[in-house]
C-alpha cells in the first residue's frame, strides 16, 4: 500500500507517471487509451500511478516552446472514469493556481484517502495568474477531514543556484507534505547535492526524512531533449553531447537513467535517506512508452 | 619515457607533483627533504615528477588566503641540484609572468629535451603585474632550438561557466603545447563536460587529441578544503558535506579521488581520449604525503 509505505518513510517506492489524454480526444479513443494503459501497467507491481496536471509554463521563459501546449482531461476525472480497473494507488496532481477554493476543497473531500493521493504544484513563475496560492491550498487542506495524503514537488536543480531546496522541502513538510516527487533527473550531481543538504538538515534538527521520489524520463529525440531543457531540466554538457551523438538516443537515455538511479541509491542507502522513483512516460510514441516500461522493470530489479 | 608517451598520445601517464622547499630553508634541511623525496619516489615507477612554480594568487580573489603565501626555491634549480639522483623525467613549471625574456630563454636552452619538460602557467588574473605574457612566452619557445617539450594548464571548472575550455586547449596546442595538466579535480562532472567538448571538437576538426592529465589532490583537513576552494577548485556540495562530516577526511578524499579517476577513465577510454593522472602532494604533514603515495599506488593499478 502506497500510503503505508510513505507513512513508514520506506525506501524503494516505485511510481509510474502519465499525462491524461488530450482534452479534445473522442470518448471511444479515450477508453482505448485507458485500456492499453491498464493492460500495460496492471501486472507491473508498481506502488502507484501519477496523473499529471499540465499547466502552460510559458510564463517561466521567453524562449519558444518546442512542443505546443495541449490541455488534457482532468486527472481526477480520467482516473475515476477510466482507470478504476487499475488496482493501484493514484497520485492526482493539482496545479493549484488553476482551481478555486471550492474546486480544490471538493477534490480533497471526494478523493479516497486510502488509495488516492495528491501533489500540489505551484505556479510556473511569479508572473503567472493564479486563483489560489500554494499557501492557501495547504491551509485549505487542514480544514478537510480525511483529505488525501499530500506530496510536494522538489527541484534539485534549483539547489545548484539557490542552495536552499532542502529548506523548501522542510517548509512543505511543515505544511503537510509527506513525500516528494522531483523534476526529471538528468543531473545526478544536483540531486546528490540536494539529498546531502536534506540529510544533514534533518540530522541537525532531528526531523525524520520524507521519501524523495526521483523522476526518470526516457528521452526519445533531440527535440524532446530541447523540450526538457525548455522545461528547466538541467542536462550536463557531456550527457547532452552523448545523447546528441548517439545513434539510439532513447536506449542511451534509458541506460543513463538507470545509472543515475543506481548512483542516487548508493548515495542514499549509505545514509538511510528514503528515496524512490517515478518513471515518467509523457511521450505518445509506442517506442518511447516501451522504453519507459523497460526502465521501470530495470529499476524494480534494484529496489 | 615520458616524452615518448606524450608524443605517442598515450593514455595512462602517471605523474607525481610536488612543490620545492621554501626559500629560507637551510641547505642541509633541503638536502634532507630531497633525500626523503627520492627515497619515496624512486621505486614507484612514475612517468615523471612535476615541480610547481608557485605564484601568489592574491590578485585572483579578495577573500583572505587561508594559508600564507611562501616563496619556494626555484623548481629548475632544486630539480638539478637536489633531485638529479631521481631517474625520472622532470616537468618544470614556469609561471611566465615572473620571468624576463632572457631568463625564460635561458631556462629553455639549458633544459634537457629528453627528460626535462615544462608547463607554462599564466597570470592568476588580468590585474596581476607580469613581465612576460603567455603569448610572448609561447612565441619565445619557437626561437629556441631543442626547447623542452611543452605542456599547458587546463581548468575544467572554468568550462562550467565559460563553456570554451576546449578552445583554450586547442589554442594552446596550436602554440606548441603537447599535453595538459588540469587543476585539482573534485568535480568530475565539470571534467567530463570539458572532456566531452574536447573530444567532439577534435573529431569535428580532425585534430588528434593531446593527453590530458587530471590532477588529484588528497585533502587532509577542513582548512585545506577551504584553501582548495580559495584556489578556485570547485567542490560539489555533497562531496564537501561528506568531507566535512567524516571522521577521516584524508582517507575519504583518497577514496573519492580514486573514484573520480575511475569515472573519468571509463568515460575517456570509451572514446579513446588519452588521459592520465597527476597525483599532487602539496602538503607537508607526513600523513598527507603518505596518503598521496597510497593514491598513486591505487591509480597505478588501474592504468
């Protein structure tokens, strides 16, 4: 049970992350997509399924978005209406700036605390118009009886420039977050730097650590690589060179992701920092989805 | 033979780097130091011994120097007068800004091209007063018959901010440098980023690569760690935390240095980039010197 594992601060939690189908998808097509997803995931023994809540991040950067922004179905609706046949916990993302107080409250009241969790996501930048701030969203949760278990987002790469990501995480813990999901990891050093400061802060202040789930994303093309950079994912120069110059970028990115995970696991296990994984499949091409499943299987062998 | 290995662009060159004794050291004490160094190194099968030419780098930063600057004996004089009993090639550093044209010319004429090499080092910053620029020094060399084989310094960490270290290296190659010695490596990622761009630039322009010798420096105390940072060596946050919190910083730094080397070697071997090592011992404490020898032995087992 995912909720139990998180509450026990266990290492080795493995999630799989997907984006709901696009908004204008015809209903029979949605059902088809959902059936395929269920078939693919039901025997894989994952601890939970993340359903993202995409927001247009164009306010974060002035650079052109390599892929167009597409609105998707609501994650909670899609999960309830189409994925109920998949018997794993669902982690429903909520970009809180998109919702009213009433909408977010209703979601939290409806969600089943045993097997529906949530992660609140803040605005992509300070200039983005929001209906609800993260602070308001966290405060709202305290008034809901049996609200879903809450996680937060962490961006280890932000630690490279600001050096205070561990404080942001502990601050979110104080506001009710019990686990964290990272942005896609291609810069292991940044993640180790964050984990190290996270660990030492916890030690010094005698605060038990919440599980950190590192997101791994196979990369299927140079354009996807550009998109990841656009999203703010930092990719070490050598790794970028390797991916650009290889004849099989997808396979190479799977290999690197596995290596990154093993390096993080070595580092975290030595200190008993609870870490886990979120293998993300945000692409549509079958070969990319298959690669994410291959990565998932490889990771599961290690935890 | 070091000169041959460099000319053949071989991988696995291992040097050992030392600083000559301080200037005011009494003559009998110098002889004693030299005897110990010879005893320690003569059976270690190193490819060569680097003798540094220390310059006060205070113009590079406004922060207080953790250790006082001490002038040392001239590296060439010390090598000739005291270390001739050590039958390995000597790599004599020359901080060119300290010398007149006549002095540098004389050094190049006197040095024996078979077993005395040199590395020219530039000013620590643009504001430092210099007698001779790097460009002048390189030009000077072209007029000397049988001048020593010349190497250059490379600073992979500079690549993190400027992104053009490979161009600096190729530019120095065009001016006569046939090998490179890095600044102390604690940030493997920076070194891999540099190596990757160095490799691809060489491939694209069809220029064979000169050996890059990575400098590894055991760190014996938190104060030494501060000094390395003062010198501009970048130390990943996680590694700094590990070194500060361990009960045996010296041994831990030897372990990390060996790991760094293995990671660089894996990366370079796959692409046939010729790399090697310079194990540096700039401290005086016996335990630190011993640690550098231990690191040297460990590295030698891997090449």
